[in-house]
C-alpha cells in the first residue's frame, strides 16, 4: 500500500472512532430531586378570652401568633396552594410558608377568629361537620358560614358528616355496614356543604386526627377528596402522602419559644 493509501486508512479509522455510537451514548441527565420545603399547618379549634378547655386558644395568644408570623417574614398561604403541589399543579411552596386551619365550626371562629383574620388579611381553611351547624349550641350557623365565605378569606371543607370515631365504628359494624357508613360520612358531608355554601369541597380533616387505614384513604379518594389531614405533629414535606398530611394541634401554651419551635419544626412529637 502506498503512503497516500496508508494515510487515508488511518484517517478513516480515526473518524470512525470519534463518531457517536448509539450503543455507548451518554445517559440522559437524571431527574432532579423534589424541591425541599417545610410547611407547618397550624390547627385551631376554639377561641376565647379565657381557657375553657384544653383546645381553647385565647384570643390574645392567637393574635400573638399572627403578629409573630407577620413580623418575622412568614407567609400564610391558602391550604389549597399546598395541596396543589401534591397534585402536580403548583411548584413547591416558598420558604417560610405557613397554613392555618380550624376544625369543627365552633361559634368562636365567627366571634373571635374572624376579626383577627380580617385584621391580618390571611387565608384560613375551616373543616366542618354539617350536623352541628345551625343545630348544636356550640356551633356556628349556616348564615355565619356564608358570611365567612363572602370575605374571600375562608375556604370551607369537610370534617365528615357528624365527626365519628372510625376506629370504634369499624369494630362495631360488619364489613359491609362499615363500608356503607364510611361512604355516608364522606359523601353526605361533601354534598351538604356544597349545597349550602357552593364551591368545591374536596379536602377532608380526619375526625380525631388519626392516621387513616388504607381502606379509609381509598374511600376518601373514591368520594372525590384530593387531600386529607391528620394531627400528626410535624410540618408538611414533599414526601408526604396527600391523604395523611400532618398538622400541629394548637393549644394556649403554644406561645413564645414553644410557638417558634413549631415553626422551626423542632417542637416535640
């Protein structure tokens, strides 16, 4: 072979060695990990000038919470902003986000919580069980709930139909009866709230705050609920199951350093 032919052969081999080979191409870039976040969900029940029971937060303490959040750069976001993340409809909540919720529909939500919610202009989600409304002496009326909703600051969601203890009912009822009972509690609450107040009811607070069994979570999904909430005492994170989202049950002693610990996520379990 001539010198020219040898040089051409070497050049051909070199070109082939440098050409991309599909069998040995670089792997696609790995998907980035979910953006980390830490969102405390502060759960209240009752308010008043004095502590009537262990779930009462006095009005001055509640205002101290709102004032601390405002003065320290926290942002109270709508609960739906958090749940939209789990549905893939929104990015991770911004740093120093906080959610505020209240269970049961106690009349002090109207008399004591509402003025402060207006003053600080914050979104709140209420979880209501309809059988108490306009019926129990401790509860709000439907008209009061409508007034809350008209402010644009309150979203009203389900706390089942009459706040049952599902664990006790499961032991008491036969499986078919229990399934029917669960579907009634989830379905009737949703339909009554939507009928009385309008809007979309698709979030649920589990009565007594326990972690639901898989059957309950599945029935909640079948009934049209996209998210449900416990009282597991920690902040929400990207890895949480949307049917078992945690909340901090607030009491009157959650003030000062104790309140700051809740926001940091270092409060006791």
